[in-house]
């Protein structure tokens, strides 16, 4: 019985790692990966603990198995989070990176803002939350491909 429980826990851990969204937190790393793999970058500006549309986008699109599977093969995912609660505060280094990204790609301060970049960091398009299915959102993102 003990071996069975351990096996099940290992299997669940493997399943989680396969389905987990791989978010980059650094533009340079995202660009290197995108260039190597010839993928576009999806840069997401979000307020994870205060922005209701950001939370909806996370739940309805980013965290779905359908989107995660598609993104893994087609995009490099880059997140710039701007939490407000102290308990969710980012490190100073990460906050500085996110601030720099915001200055360059989100000077208007929109949340959520989804910026589609090519592998060299050129903006192909911008969008935000839409109350649509993951497959419809994928089609929407693909409409910006260069």
C-alpha cells in the first residue's frame, strides 16, 4: 500500500510538471529562448492580486490545459506582475525588471495587457482580457503573428 501511495504521488507530481505553464520573468532570457526556438513572445502585464480581469485571464486562458499545451509549442511566455499586497511583493531586482518592461511596452499602464513580440522584441500587437474560450484566444493571439 505504501508503495502504491508513493507511486501515485510521483505520478501526480509528474503530471503537474507536464501541465505547468513555463513563465519567464526576464526579457533577455525570453528573447534568447524565442530566438533559439523561433517563437514569438507573449508578454503579460498583470496585477495578480488586485486586477479582476487579470485573474479572469489567468483562470480562463493561461491556466487551461488547452492553452498551456499550445503555448509550450508556439510561444515563450513572459510575465510582468505588479502585485499590490505586501505579502505578494516581488524582490527589488524583479520589480526593477518589471518596471523597465512597463516603461518600454506598457507606458499607458493598462492591466491586463498582453503584448505579442517577435523573437527580437519587436511589437507585433497588443490585446487584453477577452471573455472568450482558450481556443478563440489562441486564434486571436495568432492573428498578430508576423
